[in-house]
């Protein structure tokens, strides 16, 4: 809502010294979001005067038509002689009154005016357009032609009210009444403690039976309809300067007198109005719901198919307007031919929800619908109609018809009962009853009672429905800035949950290992699954889809973190960072097997557990995953020696880091899945309640996938289900018993077939060695011709220790032999050199 | 065996030790002058063959000479070893300014650590951290929070809608949550009052990515439900937060505003932590952080609307509460001079690395 300060002063006697910034500060502290204060004409300097065009000489031979004019500016130029001015505009004629800026003046944008040579003549000033004067769009598209009655030589700065301040206020949805000068003036009056001259306090004739016939068929949708008729309008009458200027400053474009007046009254009182050309309305005006599929062409020229819920204004032919949203083209005031001489003025009140739905359904947000959605003062309708009639009579020479139609569905004023100390309890401040009552009366409430206050809210505040709404009125007017600062004392909390601590630990552990966290968008396109080589029935292909994605390329939510992470990897690579280790933890989304609609539960009570469960059943599964990607060097080359490229083992180790942090035993085994290299992919599993569960994969990515995705060769990745990993956590670690007896170390080198996994050999050794085994570590793997084809040698260091004695060499050797024997039995391992 | 003879042997040995320039030379001198075939050793051996009256004298002289020799040897040995040790330390000196960026440092994303930082302020006061799903039922995201189906405010949040059983036709009642506030509703349904929670998390709105907007962003929400909580408590809690994050001389300012889920509602500003408001009306000392406004807009807050309490099963007669929420990206921007929102979403390691493990 744009509020010219000069207009605001019409209703409140603000101190003359008060600037727009001062008023802004006051209104902000009263709760109005005054975003800017526009300084109109702040850098404007005269002389700027009214002139009359005396002669026009068309100059020939230039690329565009140019006129050399003489203009009578009275004595404003000091000489009284005609002013010679070159002008490129053509929308004026000899005898027209125009706005002339004389040398020495400065126009908005620091545009200094001086006599200057142009097109072979000397131009002593300019004939001005609205744009040049910073007036905004006046719809003329050229220079300003003033009404003939203005006098030559008049100061145009004052005439056109070019100097003003305009407050731009973002009105919150609850404050519909502030979409009017009347509402803003009310707030300003309260803020300054000054009386308000309410523009809605007008003498309105009583309704009678001979007004324009109106039939309201849906009183729930339209509880008030006032119709007034004005006849004998001068079709030539134009909006006076003051009216045009106020509309422009408020951000509206002047159109025609009748339309300008309805817009003006809407801005003033907040009541949307509609003026019908009476000669184009056939029969009684009606209000009803549309018939499904009914058609209406609205003022914007769009032919609309109506919904059965839409509220329409009708005449004998059918719909002539979308009630409260936009009028129809078939009864439009004629502002081009200028033939309209009789209008019917509509000031009605429509159901906010109905208007909101219609505006949304037809994607048609108008000044009218915006106000009805947020609540219009129903009591102001007849005053608004009267004000419109008065202006039509005054400015268009019309005659007010004696007929006054008012259709009103009776309704009781809204009352709220609150304890007198309710605002005190909400604020934590002792305001006292007297203050509470005074503040509520200031906003327009009627207040009765002592300890219990019975509060009748004013008709323009439909937002005041609950005790806390009244509390807010009191607290804001007493000043939020005066609230004290106290601290509540919460009970001792339990701190972070285990899951939350794990998430932090994982982040720190991966960052500690050199990974950089990236937080990627979860939007993906399903083509990525083909690029990843996922099987047709892979569950990851089942995605949650968005109705309105930002990009049609990425309409789904991720089921894996890798597309986002690999995208970040590629972006970094493209920007010159090639040695990369990235990680991400975040939710992935898997749809329920059967899609359900999440119902609209009641809000007037706690939903039942079943009702809440019904919502949960409609939501996708949203487990938290963790993933890493690596490319380039894991260790850089340097003065210390060679570097080391990131490889599959780094990716698997990242999974082990997570498992360690989670306190979970991770099972790593050879696997094959999707985008991974079939020979360099580890399947990651955990034991949950004794059952193995695969939770992810790690290793080098498939060369073909890397090529398709445009990623560096040997790029590696790991992804696992963090929730599943946490679920398998062993819980609190138990303190180990530390033996202080000496250790007995035995190394063994075993030759096995190449395809035997180390993990199997180690498991056999571990089991075979028995309880004397303290630890086992693989310290060498090698293959050679000597060993034979398809063989490899695994060298392990076994450490034995007893808790109660020093082991003899024989005891350690026996344990070692048992270990080797079991490995031989299980894996075919042969002790080297044996 | 003349005494002069023995003294000469001793003196030769002492001279040889003194002349030995390094441990190797000393070793040679040692063999030559204390070894089995050294003159003093031979002399010692000869003592046995001397007549008894000469034995004692010669034994004493030779013994003294050998004692002096051994003492000198040990001293020289120690001296040369010390010299060697000192030399080795000099030789082993390295250029300690050499870099060791063998494995470049990792880092956590500043949005993650910023959320933790804010959450920890409240965890230390006794609040708990609550979480909720990012794909959320509209009922939790809107209805329970007093956004009716036709509420204008509901249209103001540019919502991503999720396809339901009928594909992109018809409503699924499921959205990407537009704020962290649905976690409030879940927390009230899950817990018995008093409830003191903070909810950090990811939220979604249909904004195109540019320097100041991102469709995926982060908020942190606070909810306190207890008997007798007031707006003054809300103000105090906000003051405490900005003091914890920006210094003990910080404060907040509330301005009336409107949110469906709070009543009364307020916009919260914090004093500009850079200029402390001194740039206002002071063109000589402009402040970039607050654009010389003196205050930085943080987010929205208010007393939990009793209608929300009812929908979430909390008795509004017995309990009252307050809530607030704000955007983490914005706080990161003004707290750490991040100028472009895109830097936070693109995952460029050059942006993230400097933030390290905590902020």
C-alpha cells in the first residue's frame, strides 16, 4: 500500500514538521511494515510553470518529426515574451496548456535545464512529460496537456503536487483495513495520539424500494450489496489533476473519470467498488454461484470458464462480473468512445474465502480480491457508495438517483470475552485494566465489564477473533520495545541424542580424514539411474516426484546422495581443483509401496494416534545416508616423495571410519552394484539382531559410468545408510582388560588362490588361533611367478598374549599352527616355506 | 725400569690423546697407549720380574701412570663425543618451513556448523534438539500451525508439492516443508509439557537460485511451552541468544508482525554487532553489515497461537509458549561476510575449507 503523506494529512493533523521518516518510525513501532519512504520531487527545482502553446512550426529534414514552438508562460520568464522551445512530442496543439520548464530549473535525476542549441534552433527550456517530472505513468504516453482552465504562469510544481513523500507499506495478511488511507490514518492517529477524521463518516440516505433492482441469491457469499445510480454524466469529463495525482502517487494509473473515482474511493476507504454502464446492464443485478462451465470474459479480455464455487454478478443474460475479483467486459464503462452517461455503482461485501479461492483458481489477483481476501469493512460499503456518488456528481456533472438499494444479511457484531489482565499475562507486564481498556477503545473496540472484559470488535477488524488478538493490540500499542527481558528456566534437558552426536562425530571424523562437506540439492532427474547402470527393477528407481519442480530436468527427489556429490565433484574439477575428497550426509527419499493422500486432520482438537499414523503412512521413507567421493590424488607428491592417487581402498576406509564412529562392526566383502567397477566394489553390511543387512557400497566407479558422467578416471565413491549403521551399533564400549604379560609375536605368510578374499583368511586365522590371539594384522600382499599363476601371498603378524602368565614359545607356536591349520582347511592356504 | 721411562710413557699417551682430533684417532691412540702391547702394559707386565724391593715402587709408579692415562682418555673421549653429538645435531638440522600438505585438510560445511553453534546455545540452557521429516504432511506444515486451507499466508510460502496417487493431478497432502515449524507441532504431539526444543533443519521454497535466494535453505526454530511463559520471556531468550553468539553487549528489538502460528507475533532484529548502531545518521561512518540501519533483521517470533496448542493437544488454559525461527544462510552471510548465496550451495572446496570444524 502506497500512502502519500499529503493525502494522509487529510485525515490526521500530523505536526507540520513531521517528515515521512518520522511517520515511518511511528508506524513501524505500531506494527506496520513501512518498507521505504519515497521522496517525490526531492531534487526538483523550478521554474516550472503552466504555458499556453502559441505557435507550432514543424521542422523538416530530421530523422524524427520536430516542432519549434512558442509558448506563453506569462511573466515567469521575466520578459513576458513568448518562450521559444523545441519539442519532439506531438500530442498537443496550438492553444493547449502545457507544463514548461525554464532554464535554471533542475528536473528529477539531477537534469539541469539550460538554453541550448538543437535542431538548428535555440530551445529555451522544455515542454514536459509526466515521466520527466517523475510523476509516474499517466497513460498519455506524451507530454502533459493540462485542463484549459489553469492559468498561464501558474507554478506547476504546486499545481501538479510534485513534491511529496510516499510511504510504501507491506501490509500483513491480517491487516486488511490497512489497505486503505482510512486504515493507515487510524494507525497514525493512534500512534500520535491525535483524533482521526474518519472519511467513512458520511451522511447516507436510507435504503428505499426504488433503487436499482438487486437479487442476492447467496447471502453467505455476499452479505451486503449496495447499489446506487448516477445519471447525466458528462462523457467528456476528465479526472481533475488532484485525483490523477493521488492515484499516481498511490501506484495506480488514471484511466477514465468513473474508473478513477471508484479506484480513488477504494484507496481511501478500502472498499472495492464497481461501476457498471447502466445502458449495458440488462435487468436486475444478481449475485449467485456460477454454473459449472459457465463462461465470462473479464475486463482483462480473458475468456474464463467458471467453477461452481465461483461467486458471480449477473444480469438477465448471465454473468457480468467475477464477484469481488474483476468485472466483466460486457458491462464495462466505455472510456474510449466516451458514451457512458449513466452508471450503477456497486459496493458489496463478499466472503473472504470464496474470493480467495476464485482469485487463486483463475490466477487473477486484483486490487479488489486482495482486499476482500484480507477482510473489508462491511459497514463501510454504503459510505463508499455514497462517496463515489458524490464524486461523480461533483466531477462528472451527474445527478444522484434517489433510489438506494441495500441488501443486507443480518449479522451480529463479534464479541470476545477476556480477563482484564489477559494482555498482562501474555506480555509479562503489569499494564492494568485502565490501559487495556483504553488501548482496545483506541483500535475501535467497544469494551464493557470490570475483571471480565466484553469486547466488541470494530467492523473493520475481522482479524480480531481470539483473546490473544486483543492482547497483541494492547501490547503493540504499549510498545514491543518496552517489553522487559526475562529468562525462563527450562528443566534440565538430556542434551543431544546419540543419533545427533553420531552425526556430528561423523562429520568431524570425515573432515579430519581430509574430506570436505558439500550440501547438495536433493533434486534429481531419473535419467541418472540409467547413467548409473541401475537394473530396471532397482528400488532406487522408485522416486518421490514433485508436482512443481524448479526444473523439468530434475523433477524427483534423490534416492542416493551420489548424483549431487558427483555434480559437486565435477564443478570443483571444472574450476581447477582436481584432487578432491567430498562428503555429504543427508536424507534420501523412498516412496511408500502404495501412495496415499495425507488427509486434512482437524485442528480443533488433538488428532488421534490413528490419524497421525495415517499421515505418516502417506510420507515417504526418509533415511539419512552418508556418502563420499574421491578423485585425483589422495596424497599429494611433494618434497617428501611421491603422491598417491585416491583409490578404492580410500572409499572403503571411509565406510570403516563411519563404522568406527558408530561403534558398529562393518562387514566388507566383494560386491557388484550399479555405478561401481564390478571388480573393485565392496559391499558393506552390518548385523542387525543377528541378521546381515547390506547398507551400502564402496570402491572405484565403473569406467563406463565415469565416461558418461564426464568424471575423471578412477573416481571412487562410498555410500551407506547411516540410520542402519546406527541401528547396528553395539552401544556403549566395554573397557578391555589389559594384560601386562609380555607379547609373543609370530609372523606367517600364507599362499592362497588369488580369488580368496583376505577377510576369509583372516577370519579363519582368528578363529583358529583361539583366545590367546591378541591381534592380527595383514602386513604384506604379493604375487609373483614363483608363487604360480592365480596365487597370492598374504603375510600376517599375529600377536599372542595371556592374561595370567608369560606364554612359552611352544604355546605361541601351537596357537599359530592351529590358526594356519584352520586357514588351510577353510581357504586352502599353504604356509610359505613349509 | 726408570721412573723417567714411566713418566715418558705417560706423557706420550697424554699427548697422543690430546692430539687425537676425532673419536677414531682417539681409538687408535687408546689401543697404542692402553692396549695389551702398549708400553705401559708391557711395563706393568715387567714388574713381576723385578726384585722385591723394586716391585713396590715400580708398581706404584706404573699404576699411577696408567690411572692418569685412563682418566685423560675418558676425559678426551667425553670431550670428543660431545663435539660429535653437537655436530650431528647441526648436520641434522632441517628447513622447518617446508610445507606438509600431503593430505589436504578437510572441513565441515559452515551451514552445518552454524546450526550446531546456535543449537548448542540452547542445549546448554536445557533445550533439546528435535528433528522431523523434510517431506512433510501439509497438515503439519500448515493446518496445525493455523494456516487454514484458504489462508492468504499459505499462498505466500512458495511451496513444492509432492505427487500423490494421482500423479501430478489432484492433491497428495504432502509437501517439501517450507519451514522448520512443523517440527514444533510434532514435538508438542510427542512430548508432555513443559517442552523446550530447538529444531535446526533444511527447508524448501520454489525460489530460483541467485545471489540472495536458494530453493533449499536452512532454518533453526525454537519452541518453549510451559506454565506462565510470557512475551518478556521470549525477549529474554532472544537477548540471551544474540549475546551468546555475538557478545554480551548485544540486544534484540521486536516489531509487530503477523504469522498465523503466533499471536502476538513479532519480527526480531538484533543490534548490528559491527557498528552497534553507531552508523545510524552518521554518514562518516557507514556500516556495510547493517546498511547503516543499526539493526539486522533476524526472523520471526511470537507467542504460540493458542489455536496451535489446541491442534497439538496442549491445554491453552494451563500452558502458554513462545517460538521463533530464522534463516541460517542469512546469519552466515552477515556473521562471516559471505556475499553470495550460491557459494553456500555449490560445494566449492575453496569456500568450505576455511571454515574448518566449527564456527
